C-alpha cells in the first residue's frame, strides 16, 4: 500500500476540495501550515511552470531562490511523475484565457 494513501490524507484532500475561494484557502493553509511550507509549495508550482516554458535551472534558481536540487526534483515529477503539475498548469492556463 502506498504510504501517502491513508484515511487521514483522504480527509485532508476532501477538506481542501471543500474550500470555496482563495480567501478560504488562505484561512485554512495559514492555520494548517507554516508560511514557509506554503511558500515552498507555491515556489515549486512556479518552477514547474517555468520548466514547462523551457526556462533553465539557473534562471529559475535566481528568480525563485530555489536550490537546483529542488528544481531538479520538480523536473523529475514533470517528466516521470503522476501528471499533477501538468494537470494544474493546464487548468490555470485555461482559467486565464
């Protein structure tokens, strides 16, 4: 069994899916996570967007302050992961149109 797939994680994801606005997300995530944790997740999404746009690691590192090791991890997820970043980036792009 996958260590991530637990009843508690299912409940967490259901809770996140119940949020109805960006303001509600701020309220929940500010209570549930440290500011650093939220900012790191946001940075990883930004890195995924930049990698998808063909930006190189050095530029991403300079713009975000992320280590190249973390950028590499995001890139591995883009290439070999479950498609989560691609799915989210596609939905965000459609929302902008």
